[in-house]
C-alpha cells in the first residue's frame, strides 16, 4: 500500500499556546527530526509513489530547517505548509517565498477574534500577490458557530472562497456536526476532513508526529514509532494500525 499524502509535524514547538492543541504544542517544544534525514525519507516516499507532503507542527516556521527542506524537495513532491502566521513577516516571509512551497495555508484558530481573522486575510492575499498559492484553515467549534460563520463570510467578501478554505472541526467535546459546518460554509460545497461524518482510516493518508510516531490522522492517540526512515518502513508501520475516535459526536 502506497500512502499518497503524508502530514509531518516538524516540531511541537509553538509560541501561540492554544489550550486545545491536539499535540500539546508549547513554546519549549522539541523535535526529533533533522533536515537531512527528513529530506531523504520524503524523497524515498516520493520515489515509492507518495504524491504530497504537508508540513505542520507545532509551528513549522519555528523549525529553522523548514526552508532548506522545501528547497531540496522542490519539483520532487507537492509541498504544502500550514502555519498560524504569527511569524509570517519580514525575513521569514522572504525566506518562505524564496523556498517556493506549492501551497501555504494559514490557520484561524479563534474566529471570534476579529484581529486574527483580519491578519490572516491580509497574509493570504499577500502570499497570493507574491506568487504563492494560499488559503485558510478555519477551526470550527460547536460553541462558536455564529462567529465562525461571520469569519467565513468575511473571507468570502475578501475573495477567499470555499475552494481555498478548509473547515476543520474542533475535536473533543466541542465537535460540530457535518450539518453545522456546512452552515458555517454557507451551505455551499466545502472542504473538510474525510472523517467529518464517520471516523475511519484513509489508506491514502497518514500523519507522522514530531517524535516520529505514525498515525492514521493527526488527532488519534493510536500511534506507532516509525520503524525506519524509508517508504517500506512507513507502509509496514501503518499495517493493522488501529484508530481511536477523537471527537465528541459520532
């Protein structure tokens, strides 16, 4: 089985300190990845048939080798980055643009905070003007449906439409239903997680954490250490791997 898309948490270091963070990221976070082994691993996966890799965290812009990795992998695999955007300015913005990722998504964790929504809109538009395909990950909680809808409408008014927005349901007890997320998205076609309606493993996707443990998604607690840093080991690691439901509604 070839995993088509891999999500890699470069670090669990993040200065934003969101209380709901699925991997408990914090300002003193760590990583077990170095750039050379990561580049070699992803290249081997690409040769085996993996089509895309997404880099997250923690906060990937707090991982110093991010730009080197993006440059080394250019043209070999689709490379995307998900960031909270707090560091996306001045020198780091220049470095990211120079590394030419295939896509950058900026997260809105608090749609009720107008300053965060406005900042992300501005950053997404700036990336687009600099030639970087960009979009938004909008976190939707059952407790903030009205403000999430308002943020969604604000994005749409800024010409950031549903084809550039991923509506991510909050996990745990505050998980919205698929119908509620559809309402936030304006009852139009939208992008979200494949498990939105039913928790299940996708054979096309897996998540690898900052400590090199593997899971079917970023949120489940069912994980295994990656046996070795190559595509064959990744395939062996996910075989018969279980999945623990992470939401509040199933």
